[in-house]
DNA sequence: GTCTATAATCGGATAGAC
DNA sequence: GTCTATCCGATTATAGAC
C-alpha cells in the first residue's frame, strides 16, 4: 500500500490533538492509549509508529495544548485586560476544546518526573513572556508573576470546587485583581 | 490473640498518616496500597479491615492532611501575615512532613470524581474561614479569596517548576502581595 | 502505516490461615 | 487484626499479518 508523504504527519497531529484534549481534561493516568487513539480515529497498534511511549506523548501533548491555548487567548485579546478576562472566563472553565495545561495540570505535573516538569516550566515561561509583551501592560517582573499566579491558580482552583458559585466568584475576583497592578506604572 | 481496644484505631491512624504523606507527595495514582501499608508498617492484607477502598482512603487522607497543615500553620502564626509567610515559605515547599493538600492536589482533584472534589471544597472553605478569622485581617470576601489564590496557586506553581530560582521568586512575590490587601480596611 | 492478537506487568481487591 | 497467597481487571508495549 502507498501512503501520501503527508499522511503520517496528519495522523501524528490527530493523535496529538486528541491527547491534548484528553490529558488536560482527565489527567495523565485517567487516559489510556486506547482512549487517545480511539479519539484520533485509529487503534492502539498504530500508536507506536508515532511515539515511543505514553510519556513522550504526554510531553508533546502538553506543549501542543499550551500553544493552542496561548494562540486562542492571544487571538481574541487585543489588550492585556482582554487576555486576563478571557483566560479567567467561564467559557474557559467550561470549554470543550480549549483548556490551558498550566491550570489543568499544575499539581499533576508536580508528581511527574523531571522531564515533564521541564516542559511545564518552558510553557510557563512562554506564558510569562506573553503577559509581559502586551504593550500597555505593567511589565515589572513581580506584576507579571502575580498576574500569572492569579490566572493559573484561580482557574485551577475553580476547576476543583464543586461549589460553582464560589468558583465563579474566584474567577471574577482574580480577574479584577489581575487588572489592577498593570495600572501602576502604566501610561494612562 | 487479644487486641487492645485502642489498637485498631492506632493502626488506622498510622495508615492515614502514611497516606496523607504519600498522596500529597506523589498524587493518588503514583501511590499503591502496598506503599501506604509498608509506610505504616503493615502489609496489604490488613488494609481492608480499615478502609473499604483506596478511594475512601484518599478522601480521609486528604482531610487529615488538610487538618494537619492547617494546624501546623496556625500554631506557628500569631498574625495573618505570619500565616501567609509560613505558608509560602521555602520550608513548606521542601517540607518532608507538612504539605497542604490544597496546593499539592489542586489539579489532581479536578480529574477525580465528585466526592473527592466535595472533600477538597470542604477543606478549601475551612481554609477561607481561617484566613477570615484572623483578628487583624481584612475580611472582605474578595480580599480573602485573593489571598487564598495567591497562597495555594503560588505554592502549587512553585512545586511544578524546575527553575527553582523562579519558584522562589513566585513564593516571595505572592507572599508580599497577599499581605497588602489586608492593610486596606484594617485598623492600623 | 495501521490493524488484530497477545505478551507482560502492575495494582486493587478477596480468601483463608493464624 | 494482620498475615500470605491468589484472583482478576486494566493497560502498556510488542509481534506479525495486510
């Protein structure tokens, strides 16, 4: 049988997309290779033509999820305030397709091995850079770090609470607070 | 063989202590019943005389870890500022015996079933109440929520980064920021 | 490159002796 | 109440056909 040159890469991307979705939604351990491959429209046997282990998939999937989330929130946010508002929105909390791995996997990653933590750290630093580069943003390092913690921490916490009223209040409060620091030292 | 009336309860507490330690350190999935029982000085077979399932143990262990952490930080903190400083300290980050499950398991819990999330929510509300009751603390709800997010989110994030310099900076920045809000509306 | 079938392992839960 | 031995389901990874 003959395969298009692009076919393998397409399959690989399908697997990664499915994995990014499932891992951020259910965590590493609650997702089997079967689940990922089924979601990608294939069966288990094909997996190892693309990745050497579930761990390798995990790392790449987290990266992909991070890029996808970043891009999504960037595209829909002209200002730093928009970015914060969108990130800490109920849409993000409930979204079926966009979930930031920094929030979905904060504590998960802490229990994984160093390589996963390194990947996470890399994504986190990209997140910081993004926050910092928004033109009208207060970009002292401490202000940026605080925003990041309020965004990631607020969203992570909201996801773990059964009291959805309280979860929403957290999102709202963090959103408002994260917008304040940038006014100090900004131009208007 | 005859057993002291207190023996069973002692064993139970040993198991819970070991479980609280292991689960907050490694997460639910990376810890087997074997591990817990070995740490408690027993073998697997004895487990089911105390708990009906690993899940049941998880819930109780989280509660125990929460109470232990709360008590530890309360005891060593006269003021709200002390509490924040101690919670966001490097000692807490590196501690072998005291780790707050709210930070260690934020995103883990999000992937678990409702009952675990309910337990987590309960602990979180206790945490809020504690923050609120500190006499000199600013206790508007929003201020308390922000402190909680900075503490839990900051510690969770610090645990997941390989860049320990950055992790420390996060702890320090969150610590300072969490102390600010309470000055508004306080008495001095 | 993807499939089906299977090997190998690990971990939760149970049974029965003491 | 705790032990050892065992069952059993789930899941990662591999083998070999197409």
